């Protein structure tokens, strides 16, 4: 029965809730935010209080996704189903978190036939700010209290309380 309910909520999210107005829209904004939060509480493995899933967010089935209290997924973000997001995380629009990659180690077989590399989940610590259009590669850890500048490509783990930016993202300074 639970599987059926999750399936129906997922279909509702894809067809209706994902396309409802942004939470900042004057009319229906608060209602849209609440509808998407209820969907997240059913679909996600763990869903904290006062979460904000914005318009257009894509997260696969969300079956293993965890999001903490007072955290948000920005407009048109795409994140894998197994991402872990801490408390008080701000995610700007169009963030892309990758969950996998193609194998390319053999030269005798075309890459498209070599299968995929399996990575662990991306883990985002608490009190993190991720700028617009950031790309985070698979299996990385974003440390607590860190800031990732807009347009950055994160290719390595980010240390706690650091500010990183660029392509590839490099340490700009520490917050402490």
C-alpha cells in the first residue's frame, strides 16, 4: 500500500506540484510551497521541517534523498535520488548535482557499452550556501558552513567553512 501511495504522490509531483508557481509568487506561492513540501515528506527517505522545494526541482524518485530542517532545493535544480542535505542549506536555482558517470577505462569497447561507475551519495553539510548554476560531481562531500560561488564546478570535496568558486572550484578563503 505504501508503494502505491508513493507512486501516486510521485506522479502528482511530476505532473502538478513541480509546475506550480514559485514560493515567492504573490498568489499561490505559499500554497505551492506547502504542496511540494508534503510531496517531499512522502517521497524522501528523511524530510525535515520547513523545507522548500522550488518549482521545477527534479530529484528522481527521491527514495533515498534526505533533507534537513529549514533547507531548500532551488528552482529547476536537478539532484540524484540519494543526495543527503543537512539543515539550513540554501540552494540557488539551476544547481546540478551529478550522481554517476560512464566507464571509460577500456579502449577495446566503446564507452557507451562499458556501463556506469557507481558513486556514493553527494553529502551536503548543514549551513551551506550553493550559488546559482553550480555543478557538483558525483560522490563529493560539501563541508558544513561552506559557500560555493555561482557557476562553480565542484570536482573535489569542499572543506567545512570554506568559500570556493571557479571552474574547477578552488578555495577563495575560509569563513573562520
